C-alpha cells in the first residue's frame, strides 16, 4: 500500500558549518521564543534560520529563508550526496536515568489523501500552521524537518536496519541531550528490498499532521503549475522518519492541561458536580514533579487523571461504563480515552465550556510545577495531569477513522530540523518502488 523512494536532500557539510551539533534544532512547533534566540545565536547556519525565519529590511521571513538556502548552497554549507538514499537515524538518550535508543528509517513516503487509508492520521489540524509551512516551502523549495510515522516493521527491514547500525555512521551529533547517528543506504538493491517489504503496510502519523497536509497542498499546487509533471518529482513524496511500533526506544510522554479564564465559582463547584459520576480521591503529592504525577496515576483504572484546584489535588477515576455517556458519534476507541472523558465530561459538562470556549481557555503544558503554581496564584483555575496515551490507543483511533483530542501524544525525543533538509524541486529514482 505505501510506496517509498530514496531521498535526494541537502546535508550540512561540517567542513563549512563546523560541528553539526550546533546547527540542529527541534522542529518549528516546539521551539519557544527563548529557545529561538538561543539557537539563532548558536550558529549563523542554524536550521532555525530557515525553520523559523525572521522578517527584516522589508523582506518577509520566507524570502529571507529562501535567500539563506541559496547562499548556503553556494557556500557549500549545504551539499548533496553522491546518490539518493534511504537513511537510518538512531537517537540515543536517557529518561529518568534509563538509557534508550530509538531507530527510524528515513524515506520519501508517497503522498496519498487520508481517505486512501495508506497514511493514517490521529489528530485534527489547524489552518495557521499549514499556511505558514506552505509559504515557507513555496519560497525555499525545501522542508528542513521530517515527519514522524509509525509502522509494522517487516523482518527483512529489521535485518537491513540491524546490519546498517553495526557499521560506522556517516554523521554523529548531539542536541538537547540526544545523540543522533545517521547512516545512508544508497544501494539500489537494498532500497528496492525495503520498498518491496513495505508495499503491504500502512503508516500512522505520530507527529507532523500539519506538514503532511501542507505537503498535499504543495504537491497539488506544483501539479497544477505543470500538468505534465513526472511521477518522480520529489514533491510527490514527503520525508518521513518511520519507527517500528515495537521499537524499544519508542517513548510517549503526557501533555497536561491547564484551564484559565473560567469563573471562580464554576471552577470551585467542579468536584461536587463530578462526584455523582466519577470517584474523586484527595491525594497529597510528595513533590510537584512529572515523576510524582506518574506515580499517583499508576494503575489500570479507566479514565484516570489528577485534578488540582489550588487547594486540593484529586485522583479522579470512573467506571468504564462512562464511555456510554460520551459522544455516541465517536468511535469506541475514542470513547475509551482518558482525554475523551477529561475534555467532554470535565471541561464541557463540568466546567460548562463550549467548543469555542475550550479552545480559548484550555492550555497545554509539560511543566507540572509551573501548572500548579499558576493555579495556586489564581492565574488559572484548574490543572489536569494525565497519563500518556498508549501507542495502541493511537492506532485504534486511527484505524477507526477518528481523531484524538488535541495534543494527545508527545513523542520523545522530537526529530530534529537540519539533520536532513529535504529538497522538493528534484526528481527521485522511483524505479525502485515496490512492483507489486
């Protein structure tokens, strides 16, 4: 079902830019203002300059990014490989003192509409980020960061990956506590074997829904400009880092909710309104940390999360039959989610927030102490601390053609911008696509 092709991207040349570690950044949607300033100052070749460009001297951010890409290519800071290739990318990191290694296959994945059920989404998208990425790609004809996909890895591909990572990587870099190792696979027989092995698989988007829909729009624009476009144009594909569902380094972290702008009397009466249908047990956290929140949420009860109103923290659970009271037009997989109960039963019914009000009042954070302090200070009225969404739940929702609540998953670590800068204006050797 899925068709892949090797990529023909730009890679940074360390002989020009220096340490590759200095030019890598997180993707555009997780870089805050302070981090932007740090990355801009770190190197004049930092990927942030094209991933999140700035306006200057009457020129738009996108014009400046296009000029930078052109100049960096002329200077040799960005170079191409001898031949298009698939890549193996391994990220090594520690979490809570334990070592992890997550390995991905980086390939061009042929763009298909969602309804084709080849690439499956699990989250909704918003217009703003798509308009921004589309303007950037139009101006620069490059995509500085890759999407994150999940797939069932065939044994043949697992063997190819295992053999690759036993060899010397072409690139090693560090960024934000993560070590990145990169290998290139440009042998046509190997690329063809990978493509054949994936021909009956589907890909599930983990991160990058906005960029996938942007890639579809960009492809359609380019096809309209040149109706006789060849099938091997790179913009028919999107650069995607594919991780096996059973990869031992696959980590999903929770994204917590914080509610501000709700009337204090409404927030103060929440526990009483929930008590008839949910079990609220007061708990006293030993420390305001992510680890302590995880400890308090241990267990297999349905619909478990913590609610903090500035005075009391409640461990909140409900019987699985609560699913019957959630939206009947949603899938069974969606109705089983902790976040479905939180958003629909607590926010919509308990706090009386309409969909529009929830978009305005509900924020997202991974900062447990910061969220608690905002509620204690009165800047916010409620913090909700949640368990991470299981990858199996993501898959079940996607299989049901449904979409999770916003920011249901936080895959850690992110794939960096700048490791591979995908070119959209070239042709790819798609003859190695699967033939079946």
